[in-house]
C-alpha cells in the first residue's frame, strides 16, 4: 500500500485556516471507498429495471456511452476540485467558486441530505428482507408483504437502525471508519456478486434472460429522447455524481494521485457491477416466468418479484436470496456512508464542529427528514423524483459549467503531479475532457432537466 503524506492546503489564499485534514491511509482504501459510494441500490435494482423497461442491449450500450461521455468527465472534475480545495463541498465552492459559483455547494449538500433520508428507508426494507430470507423465508403473498414492510412504524425503526449503522462507520473517521469498512465490505460484495452470477448462470432460464434483456433488443428506440434521458439519468445516479460524495472523498487525497486513472477505475467498476446485477436478475426472472411483473415499477421488480423467485427455489432459494439481499445491503451501506460523510464534513467545515458532533447532529437531522418517507410510499417516491431528476441535475450542470469554464487552470489542477507519463503527454485527452465539460455535458444535462420538468408537469 502507498501511504499518502498529508500536506498543507495548497491554495489557502482566500481561505480561513483549517485544522489538519484527515487523509486516506492508502490509494486502495480511497478506491474501495469511492467504488463503494458508486455501487449501490442504483446498480442493482434500478439498472435491471431500466434495462428491462427499455428493451435490453441498446439501452445497456447507451448507458455505457453516457457513463463514458457524461459521467466520467464530471467525475474527474469532481475529484480534481475536491482534491484541490481539500474542503467539504459547501466551503469548497464558497472559497474557490469565484464570483458566479460561490453558492453552488449548497445544492449537492441538499441533494445528499435528501437522498440519504429516503435511501435509508429502502435500505431498511433490504435489511428486513435479508433477515427474513435468512431466518424465516418469505410469506406467500409477496405483494401484500411488501406493502406491510414498506410503510409504518417498523419501516421507521429499520430506517433508523440502518442510519445508526451508517453513522457508526462515519464516526470512526476517514481512515478508521470509512476506509476500514470499505476495504472489508467491497471485496466481500464483489465475491458475493461473482458467486451469484455463477449460480444464476446455470439456471434453465439464464440464456433466454440474458438474451432478452442484455444482449439483444431495443434498437428501434435507440435514438428516442426518452431512452437517452433515462440512460443518462441512470449513469448519473449510479456513479453517484454531483452529490458531493466524490468531491468529499477526494478532499482527503494527497497531491500525487492519478485522478484520470482513478476515474476510469471507479466508472468501470460501477458499470461492471450494474451489468453483473443484470446477469443475476434476468435468469431468475426468466426461470420463474416473472417477465410480466418486471416492467411495472422499479420497486416491484426487486422487492416483490425476486422474493417470489427465491421462494420457488426451496432451500437453495433461502441461501441465494440471503446473499442477494446482503449484496444490496452492503452496496446501500457503503453508498450511505459517503452521503452522510458529505453532510458531516460540511458541518465540520462550516461550524468548526468535531466529527462526533457533526455526525450525530447531521445524522439525527437526516433521520428525521426520512421519517415521512418511511410512513408513506408516495412521499418516498416524490423525494426520489425531486432529488434524482432536479437537484442532481442542477448540481451536475453547475459543476460541469464551473469546471469547464470558470475554474482557473482546470487541466493543470486535474493532472497535478500524479498523472502518469502517458496521461501527461496526452494533452489531447485533457483538452477533450474540458471540451466535454464545456459543451456536451451541460447541453445534454439541460435537455435532461427540461425533459424532467416536463414530466413533472405532465406525469
Ligand atoms: N450511486 C449510488 C447507487 O448507485 C447512489 C448514490 C447517489 C450515492 C448519489 C451517492 C450519491 O445506489
């Protein structure tokens, strides 16, 4: 492992003095944490449902292209800005955002806060499903069961328990909490995913399932605006962009980091896990003839359809189902950690609070904000749509404009020292990066935003 030396704030001109900032213990630790933030509920159920709804291979290809052309450039921008400023997202924009973008940090902070509030509710259901699958098996009527699980006092209890678990990790700090948890949990997650892919690959419906949803189909609609919009939205949510998570994690990095390479690793791992989740989910669905139930709703696909499949598999289903829900739970936990860290680090910077105080007060506020979502499914849906379709997009447009146009010497900052020879010499690539942030990203995102607003007015 390569220890990252701590170093003084490189740009303290307009900044008030800071206490020594925590750093990652190793590159691997940072990478696992960042991949943990990216890989979450979005990769597993949201991806499968989207691929099913939009008819397969064409959507998957489009999602890959969107990740590469829109997601990765913004990710690199976020990493650069976070490492450069070495501050939480609000205070980074406040001190380095210049005249036009000083306010921008509040948007990702609000987004992270709201996403975490309802994300904990879904993670709470996942926790319950994992425990049920392990100890009792699922009851006969999965749809009715889902209604019981998803709202009410028990949902609140589970939401708060999950949040407490998240807070416990964040309280431990960057190295002893987040890094340690990620280094243990992420390899575990990869192993479980590979195990599940191998197992479901030999189910009778596997070939058909792959073919129908991942390797063929959907080319007729390839250029429809809706499919493109959804592919881009999926790429964004899945990589976990524009919510300050990547920014905050990068703010604990030292100066000698190959950020472009980190970007490639994080984005590929995120796409890889999404694709593998498809390899797991579709064979199950085809083997148990549940195709018609998949396209209905994103939540239904996971929490109603899959328990039905697992129940149909007898004892093996109990084991496979338990592993499946554990994968979801681990993915959700590592993502939630990154979201709570955004809130915590911002509170630490803004009010000079200790980590302990910031994590407790921030966590309590998030828990309170999530209670309405745990009591009412429509509230949850609403929070998801507002944050996923509006807040996230505004933050992403702001970030790409800021880094593309306004941040002084963005390329120099991004490639600072750590870039390998290949990247140093690849000036063309750096310019291509900035070009993507200047034109295609903001324009594409504006179209997305317009279409989202349209959907809000005409649901
Ligand atoms: N990327 C996470 C997922 O796929 C969700 C997330 C969104 C995490 C935004 C952080 C920020 O589930």
